[in-house]
C-alpha cells in the first residue's frame, strides 16, 4: 500500500498530465480564507515549494548523517 505522500504525489502527477492553461487560470478558494481566491497555478506553486523544501531538508539531513 502506498503511503500518503506517495498517493499525493501520484495525484499531482495525474493532474499535471491533463492540465490546461484555462484550468491553471481558474480561481479557487484559499482553505484558510474561503472568501479569497487564488488561481490554480498559484496553488501548484505552493505544492511545488513545499516539495522542494521537503527535498532540501531531507537531503541536508542525509548529508549530516554521513
């Protein structure tokens, strides 16, 4: 069984395989402030930034162990 992170990565990959410029421009409510909206592209930037930081810290921690 896949762990939650792997499942979420698969979801993003599936989304990116079919995304269109029109969909990227569509507004979506912000979870912590539903009365405000951001385009889907901005939401993806948040996901990519989080993934990048996760990789950066994981790599740093592995380097520290060696």
